[in-house]
């Protein structure tokens, strides 16, 4: 490989790394438009477990906005240990560890997840975009804070759906949708 090719490879890997960091920050800052910018237009393949499977970024944004863009939802996504591979000039893949922490101030619950992303990226008009992404949970801890002291609800690989239903985030205290 020439020096120019090696430099181009390193620049592409760093651009992909920055893309994923922008995605995590946009999620945490509740910025749907910035989340949208991280994904390719048209058909994508996104699979996020209980959150859902999506074939367009607009489908993802609809659910993201409903679940995460609420004042009572406080989140932090920490992406770590990326392994990014280039597959030609305009395609790449990535594996990321994720430490995720959610505080639901309305339900007085804290959820900590860890797991792995498997992504594919495509360069479109010079910009890298996510075109395929899946997330698998490898550990879960859910704590109830409602009695003034943390009480474990679940600790293990993946909580049963009745304990960890993302749709509960979008429901008001009276049981009506937030829409």
C-alpha cells in the first residue's frame, strides 16, 4: 500500500468512528434531525431488538422520537472498542461495544444495558452513513428507585419483555400516549 492509500484508509476509518460518535451524541441530546443525518437515505436494515426493526431511517426516527424525546427520559450511550474494517473505497463494517444507561424519572427506574452493535457503512457523496445496524444485548440491570433506595428488579443477560418494554417510556402516567 502506498502512503496515500494508507492515509486514505486511516481517514475513512476515522470518519466512520466520528459518524458513530455523532449518532450516540445526537441520541443523548434528543436531536432527531442529527440522528437522521447518520443514516443512509432509502432502504436500510436496522434491527434493535425490542425497539424494533426498520427498513428506512424515517421509521427509526418515528420510534426514536416517540420513545426517547421525552423530558422524563435521560440517556447516555457510550460506544467503545470499535473494530472498523474497510471493504473497498466506499464500504465498511464496524463492531462496537455499547454501555447504555437510562434514567426514567417518571417511573423512577434505571436501566443499564451492555451489548454489541454490528454495523455496515457506505460512503455517499463523500460522507459515510450507516446502512445496516443491529444491536444485541449482552447484559441488563434494572433498578427501581421509587422507594428512595435502589432495589434490583432484574440482573442478567436480557430482561423479560414485561420488565423491559420500551413502549412504556412513551406512555403517560394516566396510560395515554404522549402524542
